[in-house]
C-alpha cells in the first residue's frame, strides 16, 4: 500500500502583536520588501508604535508610513530620532534608503497631482530603485511632454499620474515602449467624480501596455514600478 502523503506544516511567521496591530516582521524575507504603515485612520501613537516595531526589525533599511496625518507626523518627529517627513507625499521614512537598482520616472500631469506623484516616487526609493519626477507635462501642452520624451524612453519603468480626464498615460503609451503604471487621481471638477473619470479613461486606454492602479494609489504604483526596475537592473 502506498503510504499516505505527508504535508509539511506551514511555519509560524514572526508577528509583533501590539494589541491593536499584528506587525508582519517576516514580509521582507518573503517578498523582498518590509511591511509599510498605512497611516490613514490610525492615531499618532499607533503610527509611532508600528514604525518603531518595523524599524527595530529592519534597522538597516528605511521603513515607510504613508497617508500620515499632521498630528502623527509631529508625534513621530518629536519621538523618533532620525525620522524624515515628506510633507508633499504625506509620508514618513525611518532608516537608510537602499542602494538604488534600476530607474523609475514618475510623470505628473499637473502640479495638483504632485502629492500622489511624490508618494509614488518616495515609495520607489524606499523599495530599492531610483526615482526621478517630471511634473506639469499634461496633455493641455503636448510640447512639454515631447521635450522630455528621451528621458521617459530611458527609464526602466514609468509611473504616469493624472487627474481630470486622465488622458496622459494613453499619450505616453503612444510615445514610448517602457513598462508603465498609470495612476488616476481625484483631481478635477465635479464630473470627474473624484477620479472615476480618469480611472475609466485609463482602463479603456487604446495604447498598449498601460496597467492601472486605484485612484490616488501612488504607493501601489511605486511598489510595482520599483520591482520592475530592480529586475531590469539585474
């Protein structure tokens, strides 16, 4: 009789239980990137406690908190020595940034899209790739975009951020063949429906190779772009 197959038990993952949060300390070993704190809805004390747990587990590389309130940022700056607050991105980093591998260019249609673009660029840097930001090259002035076409073509990955009608990723996708992640923003007047118009325009792009993340999700785009760039740099 053939012996029954044995199934190896799944090892317990190291978790730091703070009571209000179970911090995943093994994520860097599994995925190459440590857990990131999503600051929205968290108190200042909670953000500080989670960042402290992550920093103690990964002192050799930066940990990141996004969507941080001004109160949480102030509390972190007062209690965590060496922490850095990116006011435009609304994010905190603590620890040294990794040596960059690969190159990401973050393209913002307008100045109003900069908070999301800044979140994407900072996320790219925290996740181990180099990031450049090109801003105010929306489709209302195509000559501005054409002036940076060579810079876009030389990147390993692009993050293209736009609100209003969300047309910029389609135009960029017709100019260069670089892997691209499009980020719709909630910038726009009433009929933009908080970024829904831009999201649908990007999802319905006729330009090939346009991948789309959720509205205002600079963080998600930054992680994906950094991973693409890191692979490209091998």
